[in-house]
């Protein structure tokens, strides 16, 4: 089953529908949800127990697909598949709301994924129809984007997901139609990409998404077509991928998204058609062991999984149900428990989430 693709016909401009200050929860952590079918970004605050409270919704351009934030949280970058561009937004330090800037950058055709390096110097966009990756430098003051010399970088087929390592040294791109992962080194001065020797690497039949452990030791790929997770070790100093012993590992039906805990000890996988979340412990060699009470029920058609900025909760965007499932995390076992108020309502067609602090 291929990754969800949306066609949205109604264009809109930036409108802040509702916005408030602090919610009294004692936490400044937030969750941003891209709602593709309603062309909006929903903003939630994270309460002290990890539960979500709706704060605002922002109407954006046609075909929103993904959003990322500069490391200082001053700017957000929204990829619009319908407009073939990236919209730059200023982010309020008071309430996390967006203000549209006049700055945009053209992408390739049908951008569907984006990743930013941890230093906030470079932005990368995966373009589905033009089958390439666009690279940009980020102005530290204005947040404006400038195309990197040599960009875009061609691939054999559409890049479905991008991820940058915590060190900012390497970029990986899942190419579902070819069953491979491309690997690039990132020039720390210019942002230019160079293909790593041995790339691309086989990753099953249809890798739809990837996740990198915060330790930068391992990379995991969700094979949407074989219902398995492929695990790789990342060679320090080169970025070369090596298959982990025992890989691949069985997940639910059509795994579509992954998230690794801040401790690098647990992996969570959203399964698109079995409507649940698989949870795994990560062994010393990167091997996965499914937790005893996994999988955990989610809503209809999960599309994305992420971990709260506090680490206290896991959130799953249910594309078919227009809501977000919330789970508390047992920090000692990685096990999940559905919160009493879960799920929380969202806009139409949630597809992407980012947790910030």
C-alpha cells in the first residue's frame, strides 16, 4: 500500500482562527499537526501529564504536506504539494502561532517530505513527481531560503521521506517505489549533497518512512508493502548503512511512520491498515523486540507517529478519523497506555506532526 497522497482543490491564505496564551499547564511544549484535507495546521499545547489541549488552527496554502522548524524555533517551513513551494512563517515566542512572511522558495514538482539539519543552516525537500531532492541554505536572521549550488539532486524514483542525522552530517531518503534508501553526506559549509558509497541500500519492497535514533547509531525503515521494519547500523564517520542482525522485524499491516525515543531505547511504528501502533525495545546491536502488550489500538488509518517533547507521551495522527490518539509512556518499559481523554479532535486529514519545546 502506497503512502497516502492527497489532492486538494481549494486554495486559502493564512488566517489565524483562534489563538491563546499559556494554558496554565506549566508546560511550553507544543504539537503542530498538518491537516492536509482541510489545508490547515492545528496547534496543541502539551499539558504536564502529556495530554493535548487545542490552542489554534491556521489556514495555509493548498496541499500542505509537512512542516519543520528552525532550531531556534523562530521560523517554520511548510511544504505545499499543491503549490510546489515552501512557505516561510515567523513563529510567535509567546503562543507558538504563525505569521506568514513574504518569503517563499520554489521546490520541484509535488514536494511531500522535508528535513532540516539540527543547526538550522540547511533545509531539504523531497519532490515526488520530479523525483529529486531540493537543498537550501537558511538565512539566520530572516529565515529566507536560498537554493544550494548543484540542487536539485536526482533520484531513480520519488523520495517519500527524508531524515537528517542528529550530527547534521548525513541525509537519508526513502524511495518507496524502488525499495531503497539513498544516503548522502552534507557539506557543513554549503549544504551540498554527495552520494555515500554503496548508496542506495536495499530496504525491502516499499520503505515509506525512516527514523534515526538520537544516538545516531541506527536507522529504521518502515516497509509499507511487506509489513516489516528494516534496521540498519550507521557507520560513524562515513554514514554507510549496514543491516542489523535479525532484520527485518515484523510490524502491523502497512507500517507508515516511525519514532524513536530520546533514550534510543524504544521504537514506535504506526500501522496504516491494522489501525494500531507497534512498540519495540532496541537491543545493544539495534535489533528490535516487540513489547509484550504491543500493538496498541489507534484510530482509523494512522498516518504519523511522534513522541511528545517531554517524552511523557506518544501521539498518533489518525488520518481517517480526523483525530489524535494519545498514550502515556512508561519510561522504564516503553509500554503505552491510552489516555482517558484520547483521542482528541483535529482538522481534516492529519498527515504530519512536529512536537516542539
